[in-house]
C-alpha cells in the first residue's frame, strides 16, 4: 500500500511539474476524457465511490469495467473527480496494468493514437499539452495494483484542485502559528 501511494504521488508530482510549464501545442488526438466520460463530467450512477480526501478529490471505479484496451489487459481503472463547489468534475483517470508485455501493447496503442511522446524516459512516456497530460509508465517495483500505470489528466481541473488544496493547507496551518 505504501509503494502504491508513493507511485501515485510521484505521478501526480509529474503531472504538476508539467502543468506549471507552458508546453505549447496540443498533441495528436488529445483525449477529451475516458470511455465516454468527458473532462468535467460528474460520476455516473453506475460508479462506485471509493474514498475522498479532505481537499475535494473523490475516487470512483466501475464494478463492470472493461478490463482491456485493445489487446492489453488491465487490472483496474480509478476515476478521480474534483468536488468544486459541490459539483464533482472528472479531472484524472488511472489505468493500472501488469507486465511488460501489456506496457509494450499500450505503448504501441498510445504512439499510434497520440504520435510521438513529448518526453520519453526508460519505460515512461509522456504526452503533454497545456490542457491534457498522458503518462504511460512501467516499473516492476510499483506494488499491489500492478506494475504499470496509464494516467490521463485534465490540467485545468487538476490545477483548480491543487490550488484549492494549497489554500486549505494554508488555512489549516494558520491555527498552528
């Protein structure tokens, strides 16, 4: 569980690093959401609530989620929403998978869909624009939810969430002075 949290926050940190940089152009076929859900949409009735944090991020999954993308087998999909003034808006999706073979299949699919990545490291590919970030990453040490993650992030809502989180942290710290 600890490794999963470390991985999750390292990927979120990568998203934040990219969202604060003016990246320039959109990339080919930039996603407008995932599996019929558009960025900014609320959770569907079929979604199952997992948990929320005190800053307004809620996590959901779908009990009958299709566990494939093309020939790649996936383990789990987590949908992240930002509760902005009592309206939950889709801001991020985590797709967990296992195995280098599934990473290679997803790499082929993403390269065909999005073209060449904005940034490429060993078994980590990033497509980024000012609006959307897609990260495909594989590492055997990731933990229980699989050793690979495909992260899709909508920067405008993600930025709003992080600003709200920072503001709440500052407000909460005031009583500690």
